[in-house]
């Protein structure tokens, strides 16, 4: 990691992760497909074997999307009282779209933060 700082200046993990770019160089693509992490960065050659975000992104997505969609659905019900079919028509697609978009972005952010903080999956600091 110390050699990385000499060759690659630190990049912002939040913006890099949101864009789905390599956490070391900020240029190469992090994902191979939609959610599968590439084995290596095509620009700097970073081995992405360390990247294991686990269920972290999904927990955040459930909390964020649930808060937004349930809040909007309750607001709409109280103010307009639409039929149930209209709720289904609005909120199910919105939940799916928000969920898919946020999962990729938050997975990228968590992987970039793992790299930045030199965290390795399965390690516990017993200090």
C-alpha cells in the first residue's frame, strides 16, 4: 500500500466508488458486468481479490430505498387516497430501479473504502 501512494496519488473513495472506477488509480473500471468485480484493473493492474463488500451495500440500499418509497407512498395515500393498483404501478418499479442503481454505486463505494483503509475481509483487529 505504501508503494501505491508513491505511484498513484490517493483518489476520493466516494466519487470513485459511485462511478465504479478502480480504487487505486481512479481510471479503470471496477465492475465486469453489473455487480461482478473485475479480477484486475486494466489500467493499473490492481488485484481486486481484496474486494469483498458482502451484504453491506444491500443493507444500506434497503434502508435508503425503504425510507424513500414508504415515505412517498404514505404521503400519496394521505393526500390523494389513490386506488391500490396505482400504488403497485408506481412503487414497485420505483423500488426496483432505485434498488438496482444504488446497489452498484454503494458496492463501489464500500470497495473503494476497503482499499483506502487497507481493510481485508475476515480480518478482525484484536488490538
